C-alpha cells in the first residue's frame, strides 16, 4: 500500500474571534504548510508570516469588534447567567459570526469561484458553535476534519458516533467532573437531553437558513453534513480530563499549541499601544448588507515599547513571581473598581513577590511598585520561569494546559464556557484552587495565594501531572499531522465511521430493545396473571360447587 502523502491543498475555516481558540488551529495549519501542503485559512487572527510562502490567509479580524461588543464576560459573570441561557447565547451569536464571515468579499469570491480556480483536497472546520460553515462542504465536496479547541459538546461526539455517557461524562459547560453526585448526574442528564433538543431543532435549522443564503438553496440540510466528518480533533487528554471511551475517528491533541522554549524578551511589553504599521485590509462600515465593506489602510500594532527587561524583573523577585492573566477574552480592565482595588491591595501586601498582570488599559490607578503591567505577555515562556509560584487565571483550557506542562499551580476565577468545567478539574486534581468572581474579597484572594505558595501539595501534584503529560509516544502536533495525512492518503476515512452515526437515538440507547423486552415481560406477566386469576376463580368455583353438593 502506498504510504506516501503528496502535497495537498487544504482549506481551514475558523470563525470564532478568540486568540486562545485560534492558536490551536494556527499550530496545525502552520505545521501542515511547513510539511509542504498549500493552505488557505479563513481566520480573525491572521499570523501574517511572510516566511511561509504556501500559506494564504483571508483576514476576517473585523469580527473581533463584534465579539468584544457582544461579550463583556466580567459583567456576564456578575449577572449569574445560567447554563440553559448561555448555550443559546453562544449558538445564536455563532450564527451571526458565520453570517459576517460569509459576507466578506474574499470569502464570497472563494465560494463563487469555479473548480479550476479553487480546488481543495481537504477542509478543516471549527467544530464548536458555528455549524453554518458546514456549507463549505457542499461547495467543496471533499473529506473534512472537525477541530475543536476545547472538549466537544455532545453534538460534536454525535458527528462521529462517539459514545457520550451522562453518568460520568459531564457536558462541557457544566462545572462537574466524572465523579458526580446523584443530583449532579440528574442535572447533567437533563442538560444533555435539552442541549441535543435545542441544537437539532432550534440552532441547526437557524444556521441552515444562514448557510442557504450564502451557499444556495440546493445545499443539503446541514444536519446531514454534520454527520460526515472523517475525523474529529479535540484538545483533550486522559490525564487532566477524565478517561472516556473514544472511537478511532476521535483524536486527542491536548497541548497542541505549546511551543518550544524561547528566551524571555529583553523588552518588557508596554501597558499601552506601541507604534503602528500600515496594512491594507477589508473593514466593515455601516450600510446595507451588500455594501458593508470597503478597503482601508488600517493601523495595526507592531512590536513593543522597551520599558524594562522582563527576565530581569522576574529574576530579581525576592520570593517569587505571581502571574495574573484572565486570558484573551476576559479583560481585567472591565472589572469594577472595587474588585480591581482588591487585587491591588492583595499584591501590595506581598512586597516580596513581583506580579506580572495582563492589563489591557494604558494605566492602573493605585499600581504598586511590585506590579508590572502589559497588554500581552509571552505566557508560555513566563510560566517556564522557575520563579513563578502561582498563575491566577480564568481557567481557559489552553492556559491550563500551559500551566500543567510548566508545573505552575493555579488559582482559577472562571467566567464562561468551559472555564467552570476546567476549574472544577483543577480543584479536584489538587493542582489549584477556585475563587468565584462574585465572591472575590481581599481575604480569600490573599489566603488562596498563600495556600498555593506554602502548601507543597499543589506544586507536587501539578509536577506529577506534567511528567505524565510528557510521557507520550508522540507529540500532539505530529499526531495531528499524521492523521491529517492519513485522511488525505485514503481520501477520507469511512472505515473509521461507526454504525452509531447512522442510528436513530432510540436505537443507539437500545430503547427499542428495552421496549421490546419490557413488552415481552409485561405480556408474560399478564398471561401469568390472567392464568393464575382464571385458575383461582376456577378453584373457587369448584370448591363452591362441592360445598353445595355436600
């Protein structure tokens, strides 16, 4: 059998404007390009690397503004939005993102191009809250791979027939682990069933309508395309996440985005915007649907201001470094003044520790001398520094993976999506602690930091988990490339498709068999009951007649 893979042309479509999601997809796309494949990538976070010649990007970064305008996650957390409200919010907005992406002039040009102009051998699709992009498979009918930057929802597992048992596999938006109480299992089961119903009967039809506006009415229903990926790539593992059964079409790629160590930059990233460069791009303007776009010379940030040597700041910390970052989606500067002051007061009481704080505004009122701010940090290399004692995080999966690999205990302050789920596992694995955002106080933040620093249990547990994560037969990026090229070599992977994909849900759950067996059992019971009843009446009648004769 031919085991060679020839250079292929691959399309990647990744709409969600979150850099923590995009770095996962970029890692795979860049590696495939470096292996000789030609990539066309639609992304709101283009890498703009001119050294990669066979890598074309369609820049849809205008969607970042819509994302930030829609979601103020600090305010969202304070509103106590429940899980039954959160998922419709995400899926509804996912539809809006798809509509924006598919309206982009370069995307429309790609969709309308003929086979000679644009032929692809494989398509990658983001497999989360954006099913309207499944329409690309109608336009380019080639094998495709779904990829998710977090654990797949139940619907994602459905697409490859992967068993998803609510008894010990909690849904991603719930703050449960595999060890659930009775009431947690009941809640998980209810949410599991509700989410399936909502996705298949509300969200998917809405996304199908969006897709038809852009791909044409001849497109088959998205529900059918949803069940046809060759493989599903998920950023999970069986060390931080709980062990669970997976069919061969599911490939676990936890830590996919983690880079090789680099020296810390000599310049300290500034807490304000650096000098810009000019670059031509498409921007959205007010106006009718077909005239929302124009080309503009847009200013974009480049480089950073050298205000202090980052390595020197960390090296010179007398007792250690506290790293505080709420990720790419949660802005620290959207915290209310009271909560912000709590963190300032806590850090002021730890003068022996230097604090690196990802802060998105130009200044921080009340900033103390032991605190340095930056809008961006080289997070992986910061966490690799031996003086980092604790990482205060929102609990995003990529940040958690980085902390585990670098052996840095965590304090999780979850806000949305899978963060509660991740922080639940952080606490249960005893690699960190949780602080509820609405319960942030000087006392619990200060005590949590001290507990992490002085209780060796957290450091030992996360170091052990790091060793387990490293003890693998291959690297996740090599694994992703190998399976991608496997799909290319065989023009799909239908032999990995389980029969469960095509089964109605009642057959998959054996409800028809259970109903049949119950029917037999009830029939046998009724026959026995009626027979015994008839026998009883016959005996009574016989005894009655006998007594009369006597």
